[in-house]
C-alpha cells in the first residue's frame, strides 16, 4: 500500500455509563479538557468548543511544544451520533473525518469510533492514540 494512501480506523469500547454521559463528555468544555487528546505528560493549555453543527473546536495540548487539535462539527444527534472533521496541523495538512456512534449495551453503552481518511503512515499511531484517549474517557467517567 503506498505511503500516501488513506485508511479507515475503527475502535470499539464499552463504558459502564449511560449513553448521554458518554456523548456529553465529547462536547462539554470542562469535561473534554480533562481527557480529549490528553497525554500523561501533556498539559491542556486551551480548550474551545462551539458545540453546534458548523461549530468548531480547538484543543491545544502542551507536550514540550504546543499541539493543536482542530475540527468542525458536522452532525450532533445526542446521545447517538457525533461526526466532526479532525486535523492536527503541526503534523499534517490533511483533514479527516471522525464519527462516534453510541448505543445502549447492558447497563452502560458501546461506543464505536470510525476515523476516515487517515494517511497510512499515521494509521498505527492514530489507532493507539484513540485507544489512549478512550482510556482517558473511561477513567474520567469512572471518577466523576
């Protein structure tokens, strides 16, 4: 597969929380700043969320250098579906698309994250990154 080809990644995670709590964590300014794009050694320096279709988000994490994560909300269907564009300009000029699907599962819910248009060279780090991010969401939900 050529290096500049694009792939679609999927990550599925179960949470012991109501779909509404999981969904809201993606759009709430205070909540998202605690786990979304967080790393163990990073510090969140800016979190801006305009949670409406056509609204944008900017989350800046300081990990030595500032790393900006940006996007625009394309679909917001609480508590089932969230779709947004996504880019990390420091590492690539590419804009990708992320879809979050949440369904009730037992006493909690199951989240399926689909990230489309990821450059092949970024597939493995992106897959690991989403796993780490969803770990952070799980930890946040368990502690709140």
